[in-house]
C-alpha cells in the first residue's frame, strides 16, 4: 500500500489560534486512520501547553513525528522540515485551523489516481474568498457523478499531491508569504488545484468571516463544453 505523508504546522500565535489547534489536529488524526498515513507535526511554538499536548499525542503514536522549534521559523521553513523526513508517495500540507471530515483523504487519493497524467493537487476545501475571482477557475473534473471545479490558487492551507509532483514544483521559500510564492511556482509549472467546492470535506476554522453561503453568484467563466461555474462568493 502506498504511504501518505501529511505535514501539519502549528504556531500558537494568539488565543483564537491556540483554541482551534486541538480541534484541527484531532480531526486530522481521526479521519486518516483507514489509509497508510504518517502525520508529521511541526510546531513553531507560542504556547508551551499546546506543545505539551502535541508531544502527548506523539507519545500515543497518534502523531508519528513531532518537531518543535524554539522560536517561530514561519510556516514555509516548518513545511520544509516536514518534507525532509516525509517518506510517502503522496504528500499533504495543513495549517492548524483546518477541521477535517470523514472521507476527505480517501476522496483526495481517488481523484489523484483517477487522473494520473494530469498536473493536479487536491484540496478538501472550498476556494477561499481571495481566490474566487473568475480568472482563477480553470476547468471541471468529473468523477462518479460529481463535478469538481479546479482553481489555480485555491487550497494553500490544505492540499494533497503526488510527492513527485511536489518535487517538480519545489520547496517553500522562507518568506512571509511563502504560500503565495510556492503557488506562483505551482501555476508556472502548469498545475491546478481540484477543489471540493460543491461538497467540501474540510472547514477553514480560521476564516472568521465565513463564506457567505447564502449568497449565490454566477461566475462568468465558460468552459469549452459550454458549462459555467456556479459557486458561492
């Protein structure tokens, strides 16, 4: 069975982030038991009690690897630390404010296997507000009666991809906007992100403003087959 490496990064920067961290890591643990998975937690500190909690989960083998930095080295550096010890054929990344639902990992792996020759990554999230511009949507992927719109810049706080594809895109820069810099490379290399826009299997708990789910708008992006994307703004 192919192995999946999931790199989860933490920085307890404030009370809000500290409060949702435990919900995030426990949902990740609970929803990844079916497949052969290693969870690599990289902790940039900020709250010693949070660090003790993560160490306790490691001692229980709920987390397979735990790295604790003495100071905040930022998430780009932390993700690279996780990459250095990851040994899976698939690699995923998560921030500490994502709550996962059952089935997200199985569906993500299935989609990657269904389109083996496409340059794709999978996010279980809806696209964030910043990247819902019509120019960011690229195409539809269809599988088992479901349709998954792809977005060039979605999912930067939670996604899964083949390890060989990650190696092609390259490592993260140690930069204050490391995610954006990496996504620039991701797009430049011809990759796109399949989203679970219509039936998300994860929630961004750090997105305090929400998704305005009662407001529906039509994105005027028309694909070659005549389809348009209808999403929540």
